[in-house]
């Protein structure tokens, strides 16, 4: 079986197939053995696991996933990559390849049909341009999966794992931590890919939570508060919330609520914890 992490093998495949990398799809294929091992090990892929892989490309990571997992279903949007993927991985009988856009794919249906009795994990080398929409769609869908292990732009990984009162901390940090427990696995240099991206990447594992770490009476209201607080980072929390069309209160009302929650209105959103956001949201949006 071909080692798909070999540069020479990839170049041969490119030459034989005439495949052209798509900038619009953000295609950068991983070719580093050590990083591939860290992804599989970090995701704790076991023989009785089912794995959904997003964006397999030529199957470099898929090859390792098929060797470690009971079954792998990979979803590839690029139609021209499908025959190459099928040829490269023809030796595996525990693989299903789907040509589709993951954002338009019913992952719950795939899980119920393909992994009825397995612990399911998701792995992906995500295109930079669509990283956040894919991650959030998976988290918000509350899929019956144990974890999501992804290769993403280092800058986004830092935002996901950021703590309050840091410049990286923002609405994405709050949202991802609300749904999961993020863990940085490793930082990956541009040289680990073909073609090489212009920035560094990172592998992050998101262990999905059974329940959010905070109790909220209205989840949509909670995220309205979060988004409003970060919409204008330079503004104080009082002004940010007062100026937001999503918050149905005048400035005096916001001020009273913040005082009641013991939160200084002169603070900025980037200093608030998930718990403090919940305290505010539960008063502004008390639910039914």
C-alpha cells in the first residue's frame, strides 16, 4: 500500500491524475507522519470506534484512520478527488466515501445508519476559509459524537482555547467552550502540507460536553448577550449591550441588571467568564 504521507507519492499521484489544487476549496494536504500520528493518538481512535472524516483530500489521514478505527466515513466536496481517493484507499473494506458538502449533509442520519453501535468521533483537516462554520454547525447540532479533532489555522485554535482577559478571547471562545472542552494537541508548520499554506496550523481536540458548563434559561438569548458584548470590543460592557439591537433594554435597564449581577458596567466583554455571561442572560432573557 502506498504511503500517502510521502511527497514523492503525492507528486506521482498529481502527475498521473492531472489533479489541480483548488484555492477556492482551501486545499492543503497533510504530508507529515508525526503530525498524522498525533492526530490519531490525540483523538484516541480505537478499533471499536466509528469515525467521520471531513475533507480527506487524497486520503493521507484517512489511511491512518482506517488502520485504527472500526469504520470510517469520509466526506469530500471535491468531485475530482473522489476517484483518486477511491484508488488510493482501495485496500480498505472499512471505508465509505461520500461526495458532498458537509454543511449540507445530514450527519445525524449518517451516524444512525453507519455507526449504530459505535462510539463516534470526527476528524478533519479543515480549509481555513470555512473552519468556523463547520465547527459551529457540528457543535450546535449536538451530534451523538464523543469528540471533534481538527487541523485548523493556528490563530483560530488560539481563539478557541483562549481564556478571559486575553486578546484572543472572544465570542468564538465562549461558544466553543459552551459546547465542548478544547485541548490543543500540537502546532503544525507550513512545511507539513502540500502545497504549503502561508501560516502555521494547529490540531485541536474538542471533547463534546453532555451538558453546558452553565445553566441558561434561553440559549439563543445567552448568545445574543455574548455577541453583543464582543461586537464592539473597545466599548464598555454597559455601552456594548445598550447599543445592541438584539438586547431589548435601554441603558438604564442594562445598568440595573449589571449591578444586580455584581458586574461592573465599565468592564469589557473580553473579561467576562461563561458564568458571568449566563448571569446576565438569565435576567435579560428569563425564558418562558
